[in-house]
C-alpha cells in the first residue's frame, strides 16, 4: 500500500470514530397526538396555524393539506438519490429497472451484468477468462493499490451516506412530529365542522326562503362533501405518520450497518492490507526459491541424463562399428541365397520353354483339325449348287 493511501486511511479513521459516536434522538410515542384543548400555548398556536391552511371552499387546500411538511424531507431524499444508478440499490433497483425495461421493450437479463453467462459466451470464453488473462500481466503492487483505492472510495461513500442518513433521520423525525400537528389540526377542524359549521348551515337551509333553499341545500352538500374529504385526508396523514415511524428504525439499522462496514473497511486498510503485502512478499521469496531449486534440479537431471544417454550411445555405436569391422565384403549366407535363386531361375526358364513347345505343338494340331473341318463344310455347301458354296469355296485356298 502506498504512503498516500495509508495517510488517507489513517485520516479517515478520525471521521469513522466521529460518526460512530453520533447519537440520534428517539421519536415520541406513536400515539402522541395532542388535541388542541390539551396542547400548551406554543403547540396550540401551531395547531391553529395549520387549521388556517384549510379552506373548505377550496378542494385543493384539502387534498394538499399536510404536504408542505414533506417538502424538505423530499428534497433530502432526492439529493441522496441524485446520480445513483439502479444497480446501486440492489433488489429495489432491479424491480424499478424491470418496470422501465418492460415499458421500453428491453430484456432485464440482457442488461444485467450480474447475470449468468450463456453456454455460448462460456464457450467463447468471454469476460472472466479475459479478466484473468489481463490480471496476469498486472503488477502485484498495482493490484493492491487498486483494491485499496476501491476500499477508500467505498469508505468515503459510506461516510457520506451515514451523514446523509443522519440528516434524513432528523428531517424524518421532524416530519413525524409535524404530522402530529397536522393531524391534530385536521381533527379539530372536523370537530368545528361537525359541531358548528354544518349545524349552522343546516339551520340556514331550514330558515331560507323557498326560492333560496335549493342553493342553500347545495352549499350544505358541498360542505359535507368537503368535510368527508378532510376526514379521508386526516386518515391518510395518520397512515403516513405510522409509515414514517416505521422508517425511523430502518434508517437507524442502515446506519449501523454502514458504520460497521466503514469500521471493517478502515481496519482492512490499516491492518489487513499491510499483512497482505507481508504475506505476498514471503510468497514471492518462496516462489523464487522454488524456481531456483527447480532450475538446479533440472540442471542435475540434465547432467545425469547426458551421462546415461552418452554411455548408452557409446555402447550401441561401438557394438555396431565392431560388427561391421568383422564382417566380410559379402556374407556367405547372401552368396548362398543368390546362388540358389540363380539355379532356381534357370530351372524355371527351362521348364517354361518346354511347356511353351508342348503348347505350340498342340496348337498346330488343333489348327490343322479346324482347317480340315472348315474345308469339308465348304465342299458340302458347293455340292448343293445354291451359289453360296461357290463364292464361299473360292475364299479358301485348296489344300
């Protein structure tokens, strides 16, 4: 590990200890929603201030009631997600990417670099063999520096995340408390509507002239509908507050995991990596010693092999030379065989000549016999006086 990386790792140790000592406040109890009549002066003023945000004649004010409390929390979340890619959020990112790729028409498995390679890719040796081949030509120190650089990057990212989670936890807790004020304000507004405004509007409908009763009745229906919308909105805020409370321990758990990882990474950089270097240095020495011993062994083996092979070659060549020296110009066996072959050749020639004479004599007899038969046949044809014999007879000479 280089001195620069070691200095960075040691400098990060103080920051690791600082974030590890941070203690986050605990949330209030889940049901700590104080009604207006039980709230102190400060809380009561905050509740009334939020009640004033409700305009029963404006549907948008009811629908958006309480949303302002989440604006700052949303800004923090967006800043944490800025620049983060789907692969960085694990399974959640896979699900999100699955939706996007489905809409766009791509296959998630084709885009996922973590997917298992196909048999064709394995056959062609893509990715992994090339990475192994490349790693063979990298220096060991360069590989260690790359690992430590990556670890430092992860450490700084985790430290940044821990600090961001501290702020997110703080704003989430504020949002949790703010929701309690909005819920109290909404419930108080519902009480006013049920106990004051709606009965008053009902009385107006009853007291209105017959020509105005239709309009007044419509206003009453609108007010009751707005009241129901507000009740549903307050219920949604209660659900949101419950989910927000559940997210607080989740943030704490993520922080604790990040802190443990940061501590482990720092320990790896400060303690483990130097141990790697020591062990690798020993491995280099051992490997070089083994290579030197192998070279000496190969040299000794070559010497012994040369001695043995030279002795064997000398024995074989000496035997061959002595045997050739003791041989005559012609081997008696070769002369005997050549003489026997010559005698056999002469005898075969005489036998073949005699056989040829006998065959020629037999052929002459056969030819005479055939000539006599042909002459007799032609003579018989001429005796029939049909003209065929005359022509045929003249074509054969008389004997």
